């Protein structure tokens, strides 16, 4: 206690030379657990006018500082700073190391990625047909005089070539000859698609267009008489197509690409007419646009919130 009293008396009589023109009195209470007895240090002023200096007196009350914590504290004694962790319980089991566990399989890694980023693209469309199945069915034989043979794809879709044309591209060295094929695929159950592809050979162009057609499958609304529910018109570019429902036994009365699209879609009674351009690709796509505008009666009744019998009132 005598040492603490001497320290307090030395702090109370401490005078520091500063360049300030005012007196500062500090009486803020400090935390007794973080207070250490330090030697008083003098802060010399580095003013541009060393001759004009003022003194600031720091007044500290002895009752504001608790120094009982340092009575029995010896900073040089290492026994006071020894860390004694608690003992482990008897049933404690250390966790396994990261490298000690079994290696993950590829299936587990794939499932973990799907949980984080969603399912990966498997090559199948929403309709369940593999759009890359044609590539796996193509068998190539090497040797002199061998040609690429293409097996018929058995995925439920029927293919029909609408048009094959020669197209050229003028480059610096001359003209490059390619073939463009327009193919329509359908299952005759309300699913149909139109595709186009280009290649240096006719077979390659047909393969590309068939894959492209499978990627653009649309649903055709039909009644129980295999005809359209109502009239519709569609245009694509300069081509315009008009579609009308027909009574049972009429058949498909249409021509060109419109007839091929309707037959592969499974329509048996319909009327169709081309009103604009005679381009086969644009007429086929205009037919698809007209089909997509059609709606079933039950869908309209559900959207309006009324029974289907009230649609004809």
C-alpha cells in the first residue's frame, strides 16, 4: 500500500510541458483490471516557439484508482500465467481427420453438385426424347469406298424431308457449295417440329435438320375428331397460312409444307391454304405459329372460371 500511495503522489504532482494555451484536468475513472503501474513519462513539446510554453496539471484522486490487483501480482513469475485446460470427459471421442475418411464416389460428387447448382442437362428434352440420339446412331465405316450409313432412329418420331436446296457462299477463293435441308418430325399424336440444317453433304444436312426439328417440338391441340378446335392464322416472314377445322371424313385438304406438318402432327380432318409466299421453310414455320395460337375449350373455360358448357351460351 505504501508503494501505491507513493505512485499516486507522484502522478498528482506531475507537470507536463505542452504548447496548448489552456489547462486540462482529467478525472476519468479507469478500469482497475487493466491499470499497470508505469513510470511517469515526459512528453516534450516540439513547437515552433519553444520560449512560449504553458503547463497542464493532471489531477487524479486516490479514491478513483483501485490498485489491490497488483499487490500480489508479480509479472516475472511464470506460475501465475500458466494455462490449465479442463480435463476431457471419459466418453470423449476425437473427431476423425479430414484425410482419414473414405474417398467419395463420382455419384456422390454429382449429387452434391446437383444440390448446390441444380440438376445437370442430360440431353433429354421436356418431352422425354433424346435430341442427341441421332448422333449416337450414326455408324461410320473406314476404308476405301466406304460411305456414312445412318440407321433409322426409333424414338417414336417420323421424319419427312420437305426440301433440299443447294446454297453457295462466295469467298475470296471462289464459291463454297453446301446443302440446306428442311425436315419435319412428328409422332402423329399431337407433337410436331420443323428444323433446318446445312452441311457439305445431303446426308449431313438431313441429320442436322432432324436434330434441330426435335429441339423445336410443339403440341398441336386437337378434338376427338382429330381436327382443330377453332380457326387460326399464322404468318412467318412473307408466308401466311390459314387453318380451318373440318368435319369427320374430310381429310387433310392442304398442299406443300402445310400438308406435311399437319399429317405428321396427327391431324386427319382439316383445311389449310397458303396465302403468301411459296417458300417451303417459311410456310412450315407459319403453320407452327398458327397451331400455337390455338387453345382447347377446357383451357379457355378454366381461365375464365366457368363450366365448359357455358362457352356456347
